[in-house]
């Protein structure tokens, strides 16, 4: 499944309740899921990490949809490598040693 398909599926599955909850409520759920992902990365096994990554992705897709952002189009920003230096791998750190 690509990003456009995922965004359509999430909209079809949850769109009405997402619209009712709104951006602020959805953002709060997204942050909660990021916290669960953090715990899974630090304390859980691979299977739980997969679940939490999928939950974070679903909530991110929901937020994008509510904000009328096409995630497939947004992902194109990285299609040629780093969006700042256009290199793969990124050469920004080499150009600016203070950058992580």
C-alpha cells in the first residue's frame, strides 16, 4: 500500500469521526501514540513496535487529511535525497559541523 492508498483508506474508515474530533483532538491522540511508540522502542519487542509504528502512521495520515495535505505529494520533497542539499546521503552535516 502506498501513501495515497493509505490516506484514502484511513479517510474512508475514520473520516467522519476524525472530522468530528477535529485537528486539535486528533493531534492530541497523535502525540499519545508517539509516546506509546517511544515506550515500545525502549521496552518492547519487534511485534509491538510494528503495531505502534502503524498507529503513529495512521494518526499522522489522519492529521494530514484533516489539514488537507496530500502525504504522497509531501513525500516527494525527499524524492531526490535531502531537500536542503539534494545529496544522498545528506551532506548538510559535512557542510555545517554544528548540525546533527
